């Protein structure tokens, strides 16, 4: 959460994410829109040096980022809408707590009804064929 939404902020967020994950991020896929903060050399080089593969949606296609857009919308609706934070630090703490709960507790249809943390655990501990998620229109109600 910075004053300016730019490549330096995106790089700082990437560095925090890398640190939270213990530094082992080689091969991680980072999907974004084509915003200038993600195409700037500063951010591109940070990804490259960390071994993170960048993936970008097509220009003008919100569907490429549907999961990310849904996350942002949920964050705004559940936490930010109607709340006033006295300080940037208070807002940062509230958002970090919300994201931690979201990643550990929130189940997602995109992830086969697992939380993001549980889905990643399944993907990293089982052969790919076992954790393949069916396309949305092939899913049945649980």
C-alpha cells in the first residue's frame, strides 16, 4: 500500500510475497493485466531475478483476470467499503489480516472448492493428473 500505484510499489509487493514464502518462488506464475507497473523494466527484472514467470492478459479482456478481479471486488466489498482507516498502517494491517484469512479459509470453485493455500499444497504434493480442476461448466454441485 503505497502513495503511488507504480512499478516500485509492484516490485515491493513482489518482494514481500517472496519473503513471506521463504524466498523459494522459482517457477511461480504471476498473472496480471498489462498495466505499466507490470511492464516496466523495474518489475520485469525483479520477476526475472526471482525466477518468477510473468503472464499477462490480453488488452481489453477482463476475462483473462477474472479470478483476480473477483478477489479485488470481494476485498473492496467485505473490508474496504464503508470502513475508514485512521492511518495507512491501520489499513495495511486490516488488509493483510483479511488476505491471510482469505488465503487460508476461503474455498473457491476455481480451485476445486479448496482454499488457495490448500490448493497449492495439493498441487505441490501430488502428481498433476490427480489435482486437475474440471472446467467450470463441467462441475456438479457438491
